[in-house]
C-alpha cells in the first residue's frame, strides 16, 4: 500500500471539487474587533474586516471578560491541572456551572471543553442510562449531534427537518414502552431557521419522550437574559437537556449541558468525553462566567445585533442576491457551486479586505454552497457599505445570475 499516494488522492478529490479548506491566518487585536490583520502566503499583512466570526456580540473583547480572565490567571496560573475528577475542579468551574444552571432555570449544569464534545458525549452516553433508548433526530442536526447519536449503539430515527408530523409517525410506530428522546436545535446555523420547539415538546409529551435541544447559536442572543430561544418563548421548563456553547455569543470557549441535578450527575459519572479529558483552564471558566453574567443583565448588545442583521439582509435583498431569511441573525447568501463560492470568498478577501469563509459540502448539501455572513453590533455603517458594494461588484464577475438563483 502506497499510503502517501492514497493521501494525495484524497486531498486531490477535494481540490478537484473545489471543497479543499484553506486556513486564513488572522491576528485579532484587542479593542479593534471586527478588524484584524491577515497574513498573506508571502508573509505580508493586510487589514481586513471579519464577517464570518462566531463571536457574535464581540464579548471576546469585552473589558469585564478580559478583567476576569486576567484576575484568574494571576490567582491560579494557566491550566486546570487535571480532569474534573482528579484535581481539575476549581471555584471558577463551579461558579460558571451555577451561572449556566441559573441562565436556563435548571437545577444544574455540566461543563465540557466544547459544545461539540457536550453533544457527542451526552447523546452517546444516554443509552447507558436508559437501556433500549430510541433517539429521534432532526435531519439537519449538527454534526456533533449526529456523531453522538451514531456512536451510542442504540436505536435511532431521523425525522424530516422541522416536520413534527413525521416525528409523530415515527414515535407512533415504535414500542410505547421504549424510552425515547427527541434531539433537535433551536436555531439551525446554515439556513438560520428556527425549530418548532413547542410543537416538538407537545409531541414528546404525547409519547413520553425526553427532549434535548441544541441552543448553540441562540444562547446569549435571544431571551431577556440570553437564555436562548427556549427562554424567549418561555419553553425552557419543557426541555429536559439544553446544550449550549461559550464560544459564540459569550466570546470565550467551552460547552455545556443544563438539566436536572440527577441528569447532570449521571452524565458526569458515565460519559467518557467528560471523565477522561482535562477541564477548561480556570481563566477561561472565569471569563465565560463574567460574559454570561454580563449578558444576563444587558440586553442592548442583543438588540443592536438583531438590528444589524436586519439591515444587512435588507440591503443584500435590495441587490437581488439569493438570500435565505428565516428571521434569525444568520445571513446565508446561496452561491450554489463550490468553486464559485471559493472564488467569491477569495476575491472579497484579496480585493476588498472582507473575510467570509465559503461553506461547502458536507456542511451543507451539494448545490447549496454559500457565503454565511455574521454581522455584529460592532460592524458599523462604513463596514456595511463596503460589504454591500463589494458583493454588488463581484457577483456578476463570478457569472452568477441573480434572478435564476433567487427563483
């Protein structure tokens, strides 16, 4: 076996399909977000504006977050020193879990190193806790949820995206006595549409199923205190397990679940993805706790963010671009071809200093390749004008027919 040749073949397939992913080296500067410096392949640096970051509210630059992290570093040093079970639980971790449990109105919360790991570890562990568990998973669930469901070794059913009637049909066809769980999202990040939370909860109640929701793209962003769409719609009490991230609206890193004390204790005790990994650095936990606490009491960033998203969508629609708009903060512009998507992304960066990463298969289905813009409260009118002008000028250069794509 020529292993090197096989690696070359695999990589060449991606190049040939226009799906090879390229890292863009950027240097963020404190206090200047969304501006950054891009290091070109020749080593020179160019000033750019980031339009695809997940630091939705700019909290990664917030003085209260930075101060909390500095204080924790000075007090404890860099790392946590171990897993949560072996010397890696500090007052900072406990404080953050308490903030998160309070955020969602739950008895407890459990920290993970990322929301991906939180989804994977929890969903793959639940069949150990509920033998014979059947998981009903939305067709467009995140890769971390899919992986967790796949790895758990239990039964799974895939229901059509946001199709509650299909979910009911699948549950009705299974043993009424079997334990069941419905896994879905509040905001689906690629199209920006919302899950029908109340209807899914009604169906779950009817068939005696647990509910598991991924609020990754909603925590910090929706609800009076940033508890997500479930808080906004006053439905958090009907969800058994809420998954969230600290790496998007909260601007730091890490993930978590919030649930009953017994549920968190059981997952803590059985999930290898929790048991055998080093805990978050205390400084990260401190920064995340400060961010969660700040956004609980300050709604202005959320309001400004929603306004920015509405303005950007309105202006891109005014150009006739094929934009998906489900009323969330996600702004996807469909290109429909991986090579054109990459070309548009490259031209925006090289000519205009606008950084937006191409989104291709398998993240989205073939033929729906896109640029996904994530406006923030700190993108000003000048940055917005520059982006709209650039898209207007470049779209026709990539041989894209606006009318056909919009149809």
